[in-house]
């Protein structure tokens, strides 16, 4: 039996189901009718680095050490970018130890590439194409012979072309080109390599849904071409599967449109839980004046017109909000002596969550009051509550990389997201895309996608919700391998027609593991 995991960053049933019903995605329809479908929950939190690592290890963050795009050194709080997990075995490590041949193509958070029994091409968070991003290292030259213009991800100029310049076609064209190259490489490797397991990840859905959510969710516009291309790539893989093989389609999180936002750091400041240094206080005062001006204009119904004019008029450039890089935390110039709670990460806005760092000496009564007050926050425009869920540190699990300080993890009500910026005394604001203020921003949602298809999988079955930690034990079970590692997830047994029996003990992992790794390292 061979297994393919077809990963799509940000894939959501909110887009898939209407397109399947329209008849636009024949291969996804095939999975739905001849396989099983499950909502794959990603809650702790629903952001790319954490979610993908949790998905391919079956572990919570305390076991693998990834909580965001950044990690913070103690006690200096110096931020360092994260490109790979700190601990835990990925599914391809486990399968390599069993002697299975693996192909790992463009999976996020896999730089630098690691020794595997097969081929690895690092994905999102690889610094650039100039570094060594393949295992074995020699495969990089072969890759560029196969696909001369291979793209790990979009260039930053293409990725921001809609947000900063309103160039929708540029973003779509770049995404389609990148995806075509990924399909080409994957198809080549599946045809020319001996393999037992392949995991490939496509990131275009996330790149398009953030700025173009309303176009996509209304099933209009050129961006839909991406999903047709994705369906085509899925079909090419399905053509190569044999009767005993299985395929899983997974996403690291879902997506939704957000029309409202809540400034969580401004809220903590107003609750006397966040202290500001001189520089950030000055920046906040400037932002506060801009925010007041924007709200005043909005009350008289001229904000949309003003934003349109502001695109071409430098003198009113203050009306345009600063673009916050999701990768850059806010750690400078806090008054730490007077700070008990803060949100350092800009991931809150696109990620659709807020991770509040708490000081260890925050009194229980004060923490309880904070939680109660957060639960009482109501959007004055819609009347909806701010939160759909509030979690404490325990949801991140226990293990060698457990957080050293307590946390509160907030998931917002549908249609709401968080901002970590400051200056809006009203706390609430519209969450619209910069290139067209009539359109909602696309943000992450906890409900992702899982399709299972192939030998031994139920057909036309919709199962109960599962969690991203369940994917690894489920795939191992599907391959008939024993579950000897401890996972935070469990087998999604309802996907299967009948229980699979593990392979004999003779096929379990043994002393060959270290021999394999050492042999590979010497060769490379």
C-alpha cells in the first residue's frame, strides 16, 4: 500500500462545497462521493507554522516547540524566526525508520531539510532558493533540470501586490505559475521514483483567500482558476494510484471572511495590563489621531470615498493603515515592569486568533476578571460576542517545549478577527481589504478539510469532526503499521470499512534506524 497526503494551506469547505455543487471540481467530487469527508479542526492556534507541524507530527506544540512564526528567548525576550520544529518525529521520519521510501515536497516548516529515506524539498519558511533546500543536497540540481523555474513560494512583491497596489491579476498569475511548477515536480517524482509515501503541500489557496475572500466565496473572478488548477493536479495524482493505495487531502486550517476587528493590545492597555515605553507611546498617540479621524469620516459616510482618493493622493496617505508584516513581533519598548499581559504577534489578524502572554505573577483574581470581561465584549455594530472560545495554557499540551509563562488563547466569533496594533480608543473597527474597502478580509478559521479516499475507506461518508493531531496515527493505521509512538491525536476509525491489523513485529522499526540516518548523512 502507498499513501499520498495532498496538503493545501487554508483549504476550506466554504469554497469547495459550492464549487463541487456547481460541477467545477470533478476530482474533489470524486473524493466526496467515493471517499470520506471530515472537518479537520485546527484550534491551538489556527496559524500556519503551528498547524502544519502539529499535523505532520501528531503532536501538540509543547511536544514539537512551534507556537508561531517566532520563538522568544528567555529572559531577554529576543525574537528568533522559526523554520522547523524543535522536537518530535514527523511522519516521514517514522516511515523512513520502517524502511519506507518517502517523498516530501514543499511542506511548510521543513527548513533545513532533514535526512529521510527518499527525497525532501523544503517548503514555506525556507529563506530563499539560494540555500540548500533539498535532501539529498544533490537533488537541488536535478530539481532545476526537471522544473527550471521552480518556486518555493511567491515573491514578496507578488504576494503583496493586491494589498499594496491593487494588482489582482499579478497575484493570481504568480500563484498559478507557482502551482503549475509544483504539480510538474510532483507528477515527475511520482512517476520516476520508487515510493511508499508522498506528502506535497500547495499554498496558493491561503495566498489568494486573504485579499480576495469575497471574490472567491461569491464564486466570481479569476481567482477561481486556482481551484480548477488544484483539481487538475489532484486528478493527475489520482491517475497514478493503484487499487491498494490511499489518498488524504488535508488543510492546516480553514478560512472565513472577517468584516470586524478588535484591538486586543489597546484593550489590555486600557485595562492597565500593558505598559508602554516612550517610543511606542508616541506611535500610539499618532495612530490614535488617525483612528479618530477615520471614525469621524466614517460617521458621515465618506470613509469609502476617502480611501479611494487616498490611493493616489500622498497628502492624505495617513488614511491608509500601515501594513503589518505577519512575521514581525511587537516586542520593543514595552514597559515590562508595568506589563502583565500582551500580544506580541501580528499573526493575530490574518490568523483569526489572539495569543495573550501573561506574567507569571499575575494574580488569579485579576486573571479571572480579565477572562470574564473578555467574554462580555460585544461588537457594537453586529451585537455578536467577541469570543467563540477562550482557552488556557493547557491546550498547548505538555512536553519538553512547554511554555514558560501562562497564556490565554482567544478564538473570535465568526466574522471577527484581532489586531495587535494600538491607538483605536473604540477598540472595534472594520476589517476590510486595503484595495477595496467594500470587501472583507480573509482570515483563518479553525475548521479545515480532510478527505480520505482509496482502499479500505468508506465511500460517500461524512464523519464527525477530527483534529489535526489525528492525521499521523490515522495514516499509520491505514498503512497497517503499529502505533508505537505516543501521539496527541488518535486514529479516525470511522473512516475505515473494517479494522486494519498491524503488520507483523518483524516489520517494526529496529536498529536499522540509526544505521540509515548515519549512512545518509555520510553520503550528503
